[in-house]
């Protein structure tokens, strides 16, 4: 596989919301690269009331310096002869503003972002490491917004963003008890397994914009603009069969794939992902499903018309039912779409994005919430911005963003969606700095930022 094909193949694998595309090992030797993106933001989080009209979450306004998608890394390539090459990439997240809370430093250790060791030949590339899934990569085809953290991928599209190994449902759950402390909830069989996942961050079990550790990927050569990618992940935190839920032993699995085509001004992509065992039934119901199957499908495209670009995408997430006899169903579909574009204007470009989900569909449990999605509750996001180009590596930008999370009442129960930014500013939960967003709270953000790549 020659250098040009290698560049195209790996450039596609690095496409992520807000992260500039770069080449892995395009020439022999080692290269330092990175991206710094700092945004001064002011956000307003709306109040939330219950069915009786009583405010349960107060409105709050606060500022922050946001560092979305920042990274620094090394990549290199060595030609081995006969059309074969070895390449590597080690990438870490960085926060120049000095945020040190755990929610912001996930993936900050060296190699915590897209990192791996690969072999390239005329037959394609095989990569071992922690990397964006092919499904997540496919989002980049419809995405034209790369200023700040305002792309919908991982917010509306994908029902969240995630980095880490395949999770294990047998790990001890640690939850807030409402007073700032934590309560350790042991398994129903009385066995505490707090040490199962202490050595490595585990991924969100409901999100689809995923960077998965311990993965193996194959990237085909590019044939007349056409390429496909496949991935599976090793479930290194699987547990022995003598420790399990009443519904059985979780056996986490994931497979992901995409197919992309790019020729001239047009780019197209389709992606598919399948999880099993990431949402086991953790109760005492023997008839429950310990290994529900969740699937995702998406299609997208982008057109460059000279003075600008326009991109569209659609996806459908389908969460399987893990309920047992007598329990309410946990089956839910989550469709979503995005339309975005930019037009050159003066020394920069005006850009806009609109994305929406109808909320959970095909769900019989009206109070069900999976990730940020809630049964029968719509959510949408609108973004407007302007890039001022200062050089080929540096730009300033202004952005306005509104996330409208829906809210409904089922009897006296309040049900709302909770879509929020990827690695965003501290949100509006009960604990202030813990991240998270109160379901039903809308988020309005104004930001002024500067971005530099090297």
C-alpha cells in the first residue's frame, strides 16, 4: 500500500467531532502534532419543575474556559520493504486551562486518545490499540463543524461520547446518596466486586460515539475512492462464571464497521455497530437478559460546492430489551438526524448546524431513559458560528449554541432528556462540578474561541 493510500486510509480513521484530520506515518520518521482549542463560554442552564409546578433544579448562569478535543501526540512510520510498513501513534488529551477533575482527565494519560500500533501493506492496515470505532469515524463524513465542541456527534447523534474498555456489569456501582457522599451498591448475590475495573477506565454502556480500548481494526485499501473498516474489541474485564447476576453472566462484545466513498466534491458513508452484554439485567429476576443486543445504523454525506460545504446525516439506535418476567420493557429506538453547512464570508466562513432526535420510540415504558434519551421526549440542538481565519493553522471563532432538552410528566414522575456537550463545562446537576445535566434542563451557550493546530 503506497504512501498516498496510507494517508487516505488513516486520515479517515482520525476524523472526530472537533478534531482536525491528520495523517499517521505519511513519511518515514517521527512527527509531533497537536491541536489547541480554547473557548471562553458563558452558559445558562434552565430551571426544571415537577408535575406540581415546584422547581426541582434552579436556573444557573456561569462562565468557563472550555478545551474541547485538545490533543498532543507522536506518530511515526518505518518502511519494512516489499510495500510493507510499520506505523504507530500515541495521543493524549491536554487541558491548557488546568482542569484536573476526574471527568476532564479521562484519557489524559499518554496514549489515552487514538493510539495504536499498525502494519500497512497492499492488503490494507491492521491496527491494535485504543481507537475511534469505525461507526464513530463515519460521523465525520456528515460533519463540517470543527470549531469548539459544538458538533452534534456524541451529543444528539450517538447518544453520548465515550472512551475506555468494554464495561463489566459485575463491577460495583458507586452512586450519589444526595448528600455529597457515595453509597456502594453490592451485587444481588451479596458479593462485592469493587476491584474488577479499577485499573482502566471503562466506556459508557449506552453511547455510540465510542473510542474503545483493547481493539483490533482492519482498514481496507482505497479502491476508486471506496474503503471499508472493521473492528472488534477484547472484553478483558469479563468475569468467571461463579460471579454473576440472577439473569446470567454478562459477556460483553462489540463489533463495528463502516464503508466510505469520496470522489471529488462528494463524500458518503454508512456505519453499523453492535453491542452485546453492555446493559445486563442487574436485578434478582432470573428470566432477565444478561446480554441484551443493542445496534446502531447511520448514513451520511457531504458536498463541497466551492464556496462552502453542506452535510447531512441520519441514524437509528436500537436498544434491546433486557427485562424479565413482570418487569417493564427496556426496549427503545432512538432516531436522530443532523443538517449542517458553512459558506465562505470575507476572511472566514459562516457555519450553522441543526440536529434533532424524536426521543425514544417503540418504547412501552413511558418513564424509560437510556443515556441522554428518554421515551417519547424530543431534543434538538441549534448552532450558529463564524470562523475568522488568521493563518492556515490558526483561527478565531464565535459560536451560539442552544440545546433544547424535552420534558414530560407521567403521573407525578418527571421525564426529560439530558443531552450535553462532550467534555463540556461543569453542567447543572445537584453537585455543580460533577458534570451531568438535570433531565429537561435546556443549555444556551455563547462562546469566543481560538484554535491552533501543529
